[in-house]
C-alpha cells in the first residue's frame, strides 16, 4: 500500500513514504493533522490534511507472493499441492493488500 495525494497546482499524484497502517497511526507519527510536502513534478510546496491522502494498491507485493508460490511449488512438487499453493498464495497477498488499502481509506480523523 502506498499513500498518495494530488498536487493542487499541477494535478499530478505524489506519494508519501510512511509505515502507518491507518490515519490514526499516521497522525501519531506526524504529530499534527496536516503535512507539508513539495510536489515531485512541479516543485510547489503544498499543505494537505491527512484526510486528503488515499491509499493505492502496491502490486509489487503480489509479485513477491507469486515468486514465493513458484518457489514453494518447486519445493513441494512431489507432495501434490502444486495447484493449490501456486494459485492461493498470490491471491492471498492480493486480498490482504486490498483489505489494508480499504481500511485506510475508510477511516478518517477529526
């Protein structure tokens, strides 16, 4: 999951690097309701409220899940769990990613 906001001058998306799982953790990390960031595209200094952030899906985690499933398939070839592991691990990573981004987008701070 990556947190994004839209620049008010150039209307392009920018990302914010944090490890917070929801807006309340982000509020505790920043210590205030607003954050100040410089746009990576136009250089405009913007001041945004935490509620203006939205979570986007990070599909690199699904790719990592697919690689992990491929390695598990090679190691467990003789046991017969090939199709269930190969298809279930990337789907599980994708479902968890969707849950995290949906839960971040649903919660708001005052």
